[in-house]
C-alpha cells in the first residue's frame, strides 16, 4: 500500500467517519443513555460535514485531485480518485446525509419498534455503512473497488428495507429490490469486462486512455449494458418495479437517502461510461435516452397521482424526476454527437443542477412523510387532513418541499427544470435537422405535461393531507414531532430556499465538471437584468426579482384595501353547507381529486374499479356500497410475471440434469471446460 499524502487523508475523512459508526453503535448498543443515542448520529453528521468540505475544496479549485493506490495484487486494485464529477456527487450525498442523521435521532425514538438500544444500534450501524458505501462508489477508480462498494451499497440498503424481517410486505419488497439490483450488476459486470478486454486493465484510468480505440459496435453494446445496469438502479420504466415497493418500506430517513441519493449514484455511473469511457455517443443513444426519460417522467407522475399512500406517491415521483434527468442526459448526448459542446455543457449543467435539487427536496418530502406517519399514525391520504393546525412545523416543511418539487419559483425545483427547457430550445435552434426538431418538440411537450401533472399531484398531496378537516380519529389526535426531526426537515427546507434564491453558487461549482466532461463551460443568464431578456433567444431568470414581484402581488392589494376601506372588521363564521354541519366526508378526497386525470389517461395507466352493493332494500335506498378503485400493474402482469413463468418452466425442465450422479457432474465440468477453451483459444 502506498503512502497517502495529506490531500488523500482529507478525501478519506468522510469514509472514515461513516465507517466508525457501525463499531461505535455496536459498542454502545447496551447503553440507554442520551450520549449512547446521540453519539453515532453526531459522528454521521461530522462525516457529512467533512464530505461537504472535501467536495467544496475540489470544486472551488483550492484543493487538488487526490489519488490513493491500494493495489493488493495487479488485478485487485482498490484505487480511489477525487475529480470534479466525484466531488459534485460527494456533495449530493453529504447534504441529505446530514439532515437524515439529525432526523434519525428522534425518528428512531418515536415509534417503529426501534426505541430499544439494540435495534437502534443496528439501524445506526447500517446507516453508517450505507453512507460509507455510497461515498466509496463515487471515489472508486477501478472496477474491483467500484463493484465492491456498489454491492455493499445494495446489500446494506436491502437490510435497511427488510428491517427486522417481521413484516411480510417489507420482506417481499426487499427481495424484489435485491433481485433487480443484482440483475443490473450483472449487466454492469459485462460492460466492464468488455472495457477491460480493450484496455488490458481494470483501472478506470486505463479505460479513459483506450476509450477512442474501441470499435463503434462494441461501444454501442457497452452503452446498452450500462443503461440496463444503471437504469435498474435509477428506476427507469420498465425497470422501476422495485422502487415503489422498497422506498416506502424503509424507515423514512432511509427512504430519503434511497430516493434522494442512492438512485443518483447510478446516474453518476452512467455519466462516467457515456462521457469518459465511450466518448462521442452515437445519435441513437441520445434519442433513446430522451425517449426513455419522457416515458418514465410522464408515467411516473401519472402513477403518483393514482396513489393514496404518501410515500408511494413520493416513490413514483422519483421515477418521474429520474426520467427528467435522463432527458437532460439525452439532450447532452445529442449535442455532443453533433459537435455542439456549448449546448452539451448547458444540458449537463441543467441535469446536474436538477439532480442536486431533487436530492434536497425529495429528501425533505420523505422526512415530512415520516413525520406525518409519526404524528398522525398513518400515511393514507384518505385518512389525513387538518394537519396544518396540529403539525404546523411539518406542514411548513412539506409545503416548501411540495412547491419545490412542483417547480414553482423561487424554489430550487424551478431552476433545474427551467435550465433543461433552455438546453432543449438551444438544441432545437442550433441543430437544424428535421429529426432532431421532432425530438425537441416532443421532449418539450412531454416535459411541459409532466410539470403540469406534477403540480396537480402535489396540490393533491398537500391539500388533501394537510388542509381542511381530519378524516380519521388518529389524524384528529395528531401531534407535532420532536426537535431533532424538525431540525432535519428545517435544514433541507433552508437549503431548498437557498438553492432557489442563489442558483449562481451551484453554477459556479459545476464549471469544473462540465469542463472535464465536454471541454467547455457555459454560464446561463441568471441574477441581474430583466426576468425575461428579449435580446437573447433563451430566457433570463432573476430569482430575487421574482421574489420581489411575488411579494408585491400580495402587499400592494393589501395596502390598497387598507387605504380605501380603513382597518375593516373580521368576522369568523362556519362554512356554508346549505344550513347543515360540515363533515369530513363532504370534502374532496384524494381519489376524487385525481378522477378527471384518471379518466383522461385511462388508456395509459389502465385503471380498474369494482362496485358491490349489499342487500339493496329498494332501487332508491341502498344500505351499504363497497367501492374499490386502483391501477393495474401492467409491467408486472405482462412483462415480469410472464418472464417468471418462463424461467420457472425452463427450470423444471432442466432439473433432470441434477441427477445426483458424480459421473454426470464430472461430464458437465469437462464439457464446460472444452467450451471455454474453444472460445478463448
């Protein structure tokens, strides 16, 4: 093992602190004191702070790229490397990690069976291992190190989803997740083996050096294998079936990290392969990414609108936003193929900005959903309502997250989606081929539809869940969560506001990333000047002017009313309901809110309903009606269930090979050896 220089020690600080937590948690597992409960979370927050510091040092240029060489053997190389892309994703990991660690202090004590020392220690230990493995994935500079960290990340998250194994639903969700992620790992291994065959090494540096010598058709195979491998982890449709199961099953602060951070690690890997290991992506690759991204974005948000469980709504929304991120990558690939580096830099900049913003507001929303479950005892939107008076801190945080994810200015969600639209328009005006014009038009229309549906989805989630009257006794008795949970939500809410008001700070950090990937930088029009600059084809967005305008819209009418009408008199009266008393069942439900959209898009989402009438007394008087409505899981029914049926049938047929005869097994080994020798001769 080579000596580590000081910058390398700084780079390893987050990993070292995260890795310290499992041992520390187990050491303190039999102690019930507050110190024993707070110390692992404090170390996790220190690790997250160290990660933010390391990332900023690299991105701001005050630090240097750090290398560590841990070559146990020439084949077993565990080298680490920090470059601008890795530093940016280290920042994506660290900010939500700090909030999740703080939130977990109160969340694990509140309920969920982990208030006892031993289960709590296990949860903290797994969280530390989870953060350490994600950090090692983005720092790995060899295939062996990458796959070891990748598998550790997948296995630790599997145990976090399954929990203590007592809930059948969590076990099933975990099994589906681990099967899908290992299938994806198999595709990644094949892609890395093809790259290693050309480079003669498993080092990423060798992959970069020989990237230009790989034949075109093999580059295409590598890209498709990478898309299947990383797409399964990203949750792109139709590889998304694990995501709406696993994310709701995990504890909420783990769901925040899985949905806000872990799926982004797959985006990191896809960017590495596409822009470093297989340069100049083909035209069809960009079109494929845009098509898959639009499909995932539109269908993801439609499925989210159909759900009643708040965490499943957020999980399907992650499918939507990973689709938007994939569209941005597709636009960058198309621009790179056509030789327009500036447009490619703008598209990559937009994609990474939205990726960071999504990690913040999606983490905030999952923490808010966990607070709702803790305070109200349910995540079912049909049983919620009236939480604005009972849980004001949680309501405020969830409102900020809802506005951000619906891309409303001046929150951070607007910035990334606005930049992706700008990159699409730049591609359409710069590259004038008819085919790309059609792609740009369809992509712009699809993103606009997605934005409108996302707004409807989170108006539904916030309005039904937090406003009006409580729809159940548990919600009527809801209470606000503890200080540590509020602090975790407040941290991400503050970051969402800051990133929305000061986007130039993020753009400055991303300049080294786009320079390293496409050889140039770009600076969109932000900050000064008009909100819309007519002198340019693309728009100019000034967040602070938008804030001033929004404030003026509210303040000026209020001042005019005070001046014209004086102080006025307030009168509080019950809501008029035709002379009767307002009851919770008179309110709009989540199902009723989504019904028009369900009818419009019924050919896409295939809804189903059943109505059963019990003992009708007459045609005019019906005592009991049972109504059920849902969405058919078409991908599971027509794709995965059929695949499982075929695999099971084939397995039964080849079971005859397992005869129990030693001679037969030796013959199998001999035949396999002959085939390998023929292939590799």
